[in-house]
C-alpha cells in the first residue's frame, strides 16, 4: 500500500481560518508552517473553571494542513473569537485582525517572534558551497588549508536520504539529494536577527552580543544565545543562500 501524502497547505484556508504562512521550503516552495493569528494577536482564551494558567505559546500548524485540525484548535482555544470570526463575510475577515488586534501587541517583537521556533530546512547547490564559498574563505597558500576548509564547510549537511527533507511537490527530488547541501535552521528567528545585524555592519562579536541584549530586553527566551563561531556559520549560510537566489533568478532569464 503506497504511503499517504501529507495534506499540503491550501491558500484559501488562510482567510477561512485566520492563519498565516510562516515558513516555506526554499527548494520546493511548499509551505512548512503556518501560525494561528488568534494566538498571535489575542492569545488563548481562559477556560472557565480551569485551574491551569493559559499558555502564551503561539500555535504553529504543520503538515498535514487539514481543515479539521484548524477547527479543533479554534474551538478549544479561541471559542468566542472564532464564533465571531466564523460569521463574518470574506471582506470582513480580510480586515478583521488589522481592525481588532490590540495595537500594543501588534507593535511588539513578541508578536512576531513569540512562541516556540519551527525548524526550517533550506537547500543550496553543492557547487556554490564547494567552489565559491570555499574559495572565498581560503587562499591557495593557506597552511593546513584542506583540514581548515573541511571543518568550516562541515556546517552544510550532505543530503543523503530524500525522505529526510521536505520534497513534496518537487519533481526533482533525486537531484536535490545528490547535488545540494541542506542548511538546517533549528531557530529561524535567531538566524534572521543575526542576518539583520550583520547586514548593517555589526561584527561577529557585536552581533552575538546584540542578540543577547535583545533577548534580555524582550524576555524572549526562545531566541537562545549564539557564540561568535555560530555567527560566523550564519554568515556563511547567508552568503550561500544569496548566491543560490542569484543563480535561481538568472536561470529564469
């Protein structure tokens, strides 16, 4: 019996159930996760008679993206708001969160980065890493070049098993497994913040410290911490991903 295919994300469900796409696979463009906008903007509703404090975590939906999964969450965590939202017209739903979400929450970092982080997998061609990134980092006359280069480029994972990645909707999964490296981001928010810090001229050490200050100021424990060495690794990821994007754009010309 062939394995069941995981239900992909349906664009119409975004408006119907009040969810927003958070992450897409860079190789296949398939949706990886979607957040509940009720959790993001209003938080979860208090349950009458419950002795437990309500969680402040944002719900992130992942495959299978089934309608019954959305309904179950809405009915159990946002029953009053969901009842109100469900009765609205399509036009009213489109502006519902902009018009009703508390301004205080919309303007906070926690509204964008709150809750647990959903790991993301991105893919880059091996030639970009082995040839361009490798040659950018090292010169021919470097001592112990091969050992150092191998250690530096080991952060890019070799994709050996197509079943490990998210290949649904990809017609060339075999090619992905043999000619590409995988970048595994366990904490996407951390990566994107570090990338922003580096883009405005922060040094590796400064970027590491700024993230720690951001975490302390916002109380977002989910941001974690990064060493200077990890910031260097993120910088290599950024270079490889930008080169991959440039290659993909040129391929369409």
